[in-house]
C-alpha cells in the first residue's frame, strides 16, 4: 500500500495546474485523491476522484444550489462540506497528506480544512496570498509555499509545482511510516527571548528527570494560540506558563497578541499549571509608529512606566504602566478562578524579564548599561519592582478565596534567577507526581505564600 495524498483546489480555475501536480505526486511514489472545490461549475473530468457533486452530498447540497449563491456564500458551503469529507477520510486512514493550490478563495477554503487535520499530518498550502499567512496557518503546522504565479503552466510554474509535489510526497511517506517509540507525557512551556533562562532551566530539569517531555512555545502571539488549542485538545499533562506577555500585548495591541483566550484553557480543562508573569512588563511592536498616538504621547510625556526601547530592526517594545499591571492582575485572577486542578502562581518581585531588572546581569539577559528599560523600583523596597507590587494587589484582590486549587508565592528573586526557576520546577514535579500541596516551598520572606 502506498501513501495517499489528497490534492485539492478550485478546479474550474486551476484544474490543469492541479492535475499536473497530482501527476508529479504519483511519479514520486504516492497515490492521489483529487478533490474538487469548484465554485462556478463542475468540471466533470475523469482524473477527478471526488467531484463537486460528491463533495456537496456531505452537507445535503447539489452544485446548482451553490451556483446561484454569491461566490463568498458558495465558498462557505464548500468549506463545510470539505471539512466533513476530509475529516472522515483522515479518520478512516485513507489519506496521509493534503495539498492545495490556491488563490484567495481557494486559500480560504483549504486553510479551514487543514485546521481539522492533526499536528504532524502533512499540510501544504500552495497559495498566492502571503499577506494572510498567519490567518491561514492558524494553530496548525501548515506549510505555506508561494507559487509565484496565479495560474498557467510554463517552465517556471511546472518546476514550482513539481517541487511542491515532491515536498508533499516526501512528507506523506514519512507520516505513513512513522511510529513513536518514546511516547512520554507532555508539559507545555511558554518562553520569549527575555525569559529564556527560566524556560530553558525548566526544560533542562524535565530532561534530567526523564519521565516527561517538555514542549516550548514561543510566546509571540501565534505560539500562545497554538499552546491554548493543544491544551484544549488534551495534549498536555501539565503547563509551565512562565511567559504571559501575550496578555500585555493583547492589552496594548502589540504584535505578540494571542487574543482574549490566552490563559484560559488549562484552568477550564483541569490541567495543573505553574505560572509566572514573564514578559508582562512590556508589549512588542514593529516600530514606534505602530504604537499609535496614545502610547507615543504617554512615552513623550514621561508617564510613569511608559517607555519605548529598540529591540531589533523588526521590534520595539513599549513598557506596561503600574496601573496597567494592576488591571492585568485583576484579569489574571478572573481567568484562574475556575481552576479545578492545582495552580501555583509565582510572582518574582525583582523583575519579570531581561528588560525588567535593577542592574546589569548578563546571566539574566541584560548587559546594561544601567537598569533595564522596564525597571521601576518600589519606594518601599527599591530592590523590588513597583509594577510587581501593583500587579500583586490587583491579582490577590480578585482571586476567589474559596478555591483551594490556587496558591500564590511572592518571591524575592528575578524571573531568570536559577533559584526561582528551581522553585517553579520543584512545584511542577510535585504536580506531575501527585504530591502537590499548598505552601510546601514557603521559606520566610524570600519565598512567601500570600494566597
């Protein structure tokens, strides 16, 4: 038996290109199943395996039903039918890869279908629509390839289609023959560059333990969305959410915004989690121009805690004010109040990222000069962050006192301090081994359980 690749697209506009690609896939050792997503007319060609008529049977429609609709409305019907059909083909083990050659409308249909296929299943979107790549990829491992040309077969397009055929054929063969001999429980870990020491320390300790695999997600917006989706789908035994900066990005409108659903899946699905407000001290923007008038005005006016800092050519950060930190604390508490599994929230009072630090410390990620751009010292304790104090007030004031699954530690350390990272790991280990209980690691004023 050979692997089978589902080859799809709007055949009444890109039929000859998709037929050619299917021929090349077969040349590279796979069988094909050509599926028609046409919107204007059914092409009725013998090389089409699943016609538009057959596809629409999935939703009780006929081609003439959609031809009388607007193109957008017809696309929605075809999308629903295709998702149902392809989902069943996957469940029955009849396909081992999926590729689609598309313009705008085809990309909209095919990308939605790809979202129902699991991680690891080969999904190739050959699309002219580069500007919408994030929307098309979503939370899945879709490989997006630019075909250069909208349509037509010539010496350039044939070579591109041939390469795409080789990619999906190779991926489908690999998927078809793959078996995982080391299927350990998984722990999700969130990380940004400025919290790397923290997340990597936890990963190192998980590797040393040898009983659990860690999976790091870049907290850049799409990473958080994907992690939340995978938590909901039951991939993880626990979550080490060390980096919650996607939440401050949602507040300020930054590029690493993961949307309002961030920080919700583990609590609502009964998954144990350790947490810290990593990189919540700022949000990333491409440049100051994209921060908008309000943020730029507050930066120029010297509002406490509102600063801009150039990170690299494609990223400038805008820091979070203490009042915003208070509001984020309130929001975090409301998201966690529904938790039915252990939650340990660790607040590092000496800073939340490499940018949020009292003085240079290369091991913690800040080479200087001086304090990090996010740093605001507390008046009561100059070695503590005023932002962390305000966050703590908002957080504690909104946690449900009767939820015995939540504990909060106030820790006199920086987030990238190895002692802080070890504390988080030990609590995570207890959760994984069923030995977790509140206050186990309290140690005077250095590590104080405050909830």
